[in-house]
């Protein structure tokens, strides 16, 4: 199959592109900087409708991962990239025939815990620009869907080279700003990057033979929920770090997040109210429907993920010493 992958310079996007290429698909990657995947790169911006359409020509499917992910982006940027860019992908997909849209469980966040939930409708309307713009984008996909379309919501994707979850934990630890609400007791489902990518590849395949599940969102996780503190400590240990984290009551962390999120001078504050609330509440999901729909199951549990992360950090250290 000939597949266009948007956002292939990201950890998840590059892994998806490589998995597709490894099984024999012809992959074109569309993003602003080289993907380093070994696939054909077409450099461009998702806000450029014509550039995207040119990149999509001759492809049979689009996997749309490109998005603006930041703790506090400008709303105009988040909307233009996450909503406007998705509109451009929808237009281009008409000529391709299939679409896999990558969303996030945050589109259904309502400031309460998710305990064994399935995917609920995209209804977030709060102040977090990323979650709000992704909710609008997912709604747009449902409204304008004209080809078989799979909507997947990977949750907390991590792995070697991750600059989001892993990178931010290590950065906060080095800065002495690693604070967990209520001793990190919240139970969180995460997804190792290889599993998230294989779920997306499975979703692409199912657009061809399962029309009954197209147009429905599915949350994707590693199906191995762990306490936040265990996840953080595992990442620190894998990276060979000895920094400790502090615990504060969840209401105090939320209060700090509200103030820092408003007053921080750029779009990367160390904490926001949205992040504070999400880290204070359990988020784990019933994966039975996802497994049945995708005919897929995760292969890397959290402990195996920690071991792979540790090996990766050791290789990076050896490269630095050469």
C-alpha cells in the first residue's frame, strides 16, 4: 500500500513510518523537518493545503499524526495546526481512499477519573488549547468523513527518544521541580511507542475490511496501568538518575499549576492546571473493544518498556564517551 504519514518526525510518527516500510508498504512522510526514517520525505507545513495535496497524490491512505503538542500553545496556532491542518487532511484524503486520524483521550476529559472507561465522545471545551483543538478536530473528522476512517486515541505514548513524557520528567527532575500530586497514587494507563504504532498500522488495515467500526473512536493503551509514582521512578531509574520527586496535596498542585500556567512567559510552563488535574486522577481504560476492533494487542508491558528504555540510555551514554 502507498501511505502518506503526516508528522513523521515525531517519536510516534517515525515509528509508524518505519513499521509500515518494514512490512513492505511504500511510505511518504510529510512534516516540517526530515523524519530520519529512511522513507521519502516531503517537507512542508500541515497548514499548507496545496503542499499537502501534492504530497498526498498517488497515495492510497493517509495516517494523520501531525499536531501542535505543547503545554500552553497560543490558541491561534493550536487551532490553525490541529483543526485547520486536519481539514486539509480531510480534503486530501478524498483522493486517497482511507484515513487514520490520531486523536487523544484528552478530548473527553471532564476533570474526573477514567476508571475502566471506553472511548467517550469528544466534548472537551476547557482552557487547555491542545485538548480543545483536538476535540474540535475529531468532531470535524466525524462531520466530514467521506472515506473509511479510523479514529485512534493513544494514551501517554513513551519510549526511547521521547521528548514529551520521558523528556519532561527528566527535565523537571534535573531542575528540582518534579512534584507529584498525592504521592503519585493515581493509576495511569500508558502505551509503549512500538505498541502505539502497531495499533495504528492495525487501524489502517481495518479501514479496508471493517466498515462497521469506521468513524468510531478507540482509546489505545498498553493495558498495564501503574501508579504515577511507579512510572516516574521507573523512568528515572532507566535513565540512571538519582533525583527524587516530592509529593504535595493534589489541591495545592492544582493551585500551583493554575498560577504557573497563567504567568509563565512562554508556551512550556513546568506545570499547568490541566496537567495537574490529569496527574491527580486515575486514567485507565477498558481495552476489550479496542482489541476486538483492531484485531491487535500490545506486546510491551511497562516493565519491558523500562528495560528497553534503560538499554537505550546506556547506548546513548556510550556514544557520548566515544
